[in-house]
């Protein structure tokens, strides 16, 4: 089978799922990183699946030109069949490498546009994809001027961060100034890359949010399904849980999915799994963003439990030029959901009460923090205290069940 080159990775859920999908598919992989210590620290006390790669290479992954030179030499020796990553910040780099090595992949320009939120907005608006009104600028004065044109409330976003970092709703000029100050105070991302000074402001679309999980191969996009999202933490937009499939009417599900498919087509994405976020507002569905990689937050596991389709494995096949099987199989599960514990206080965890879940067959996965864990109020999707995943065999009860189980938990904190 194939030999893949993985360039960097997240260290959470997908960093385990992706290596497993590669090996379960009969492939092997080599891992390339600029900082091996990042993964050694994250994997203690047991070796992380990433470190079970055939080879582990070190190179400056934040210098695309120098990296390409080194990867060309590695390709001559190891003859890679595909290149991929699970880390959003390296998706454009991986697309550039695949193009330079003439390997399958979603396309350099398409990925670059999808990973820059303002470029997604511009490309999709030009193609007629329904989305909120927006403006992008480098300076506070320009953004304040745009706010006059757009009208409050607005959503403010950095154009090149993920996980909901610094995304917030603002109601007036003072809140906009504070939001811009927070974003500009974070000039380098978590992987040491210099950030863009550009900031996006856009019309606030009120309504439930969904994500559409798709697979695009040979220019044809297949909708696997629609996932619902539970949002908390206003004025931030923190994902507190997901259910697959979303409890939507057929018409609404189709309308949401059509926006995602149109956005993927406008961007020109191919040979990839995508996770596209859409809000269902009063004027119909509106595009929020397109992520040219499998969904995080364990959504791929929800999809697998309901449909039997492993989107992580499908992604591996897509980036190696294969034609993955997208046939749903009976699993006996009607819906699957995950709920996250979202902290709202600071302190040190003393204990967790209320997790008396022994014997409940609907619970298929749990993760809770250990005593001594440092806790801070969540501002994005990177600071959960744990989660519970459940399934429902008969209908759409999984989402409410997961939320009720999380709500039963009591996190006892001591002062930091």
C-alpha cells in the first residue's frame, strides 16, 4: 500500500485517529516536524501514535521554501504516495508540497483560500454563495468605518486562527476596539507562525449552527451528513456539543448542505474531506467557514458510529488518489452526540462529582480531568474540561442525553 508523509499534527483527538486510519488502511507513514519535543511532552507518559511512524524527520516546517527542498530529497529516497496533516496551520503548506511533488491533493490555491477566512468570504461571495455581509481591514479606523456600513451587532474574527480563538460578537464601537486589541495582541500563533494583521468583521447571523461533512473526489462532492452544534460562552462562540445527524427537516438539511457544496465548488477543493460550518438564519442558510480537513471535536467518531463511514480513513484514501467507499452501513445507531464540559471559573481541580454512569450502555466514551488540573474560564474550543459521548438507537435523543450528563457533573475547584 502507500507511504504517506505527515507534516505536523494537532496533539488531540485527530492526532490519534489519523495515524490509526493510515495503518488500519494498510498504509505506513513518516512524520515530519520542526519540534519533536512538542509531541514528546504531549504524549507523556505513553508514546503518542505519531511517534510510531516508520521515520521521524526534523525540518523547519514554518519555512515553506526550505521545507520543499528537504522534502524533495526525502521523496527521492522514500517515494511518498501522499502528504497530509491534521493541523490547520499546515494545511496550505501540505497542499503546496503535494502540488510540487505532483501528488494527489486538494490544490494549493483552494486550500490557501479556504484557510484564510476573508478569502473564503471573497471567493464565495463572487460565486454567489449565501453568506453574511462582511468587511476585512488591517486597522482599527478601517474596521470602525466598516462597522458603520454593516451595522451592529457584528462578529469579529482573526482571518487565520482556528478553534474559535478570539471570535466574538460585539455590540458597539467600544466592544469592537477591545476585540481588535485582543486579536492584535496575539501576533504569533501556537506553532510559531507570524500571523496576518487582517481582521474580519461580518454581519451577525442569528440562528442554529450546523456543520456539513463532505467528501470530494474527482470533482464530485458527496454529502455524508449534517451535524448540529450547541454554542455557549457569549459573546464568544464556544462549541459545547454536537449531534449527528442533526434533527432537521429534509428540506432544511438539504438547504444547509447545498450551501456547503456550493462553497466547496467555489473554492475548487478536491481530493479531500471537508467540514463546512453553516448557520440557519431568518433569511435561510448562510456560510460561516470551510475547513478542508475532517472535522475535529470527535465529530468523525459520531459519523462513524451512525453511518459506519470513517471519514478519517476516507481522507487518507482521498489524498492518496483513491476512490473511497462512501456507502453507509446499518449500525443500529440512529444518532450519536458528544457534550463538553466548558469551564467558567479559574482554580485547581480538587475532584469531579456526579459521574455515576456505570451500567449505562448509551455512554460509549468519556474523558474527565484528573485532580490537580489547572482550570481557567473557556474563551474558545481549546479549554474543555472533558466530554461524554452517547448513542441513541431509536431517534434524536443523543444530543439532549449528552448535555444532561455533562450538566450533572460538579467540578470542585480550589484557589489557584
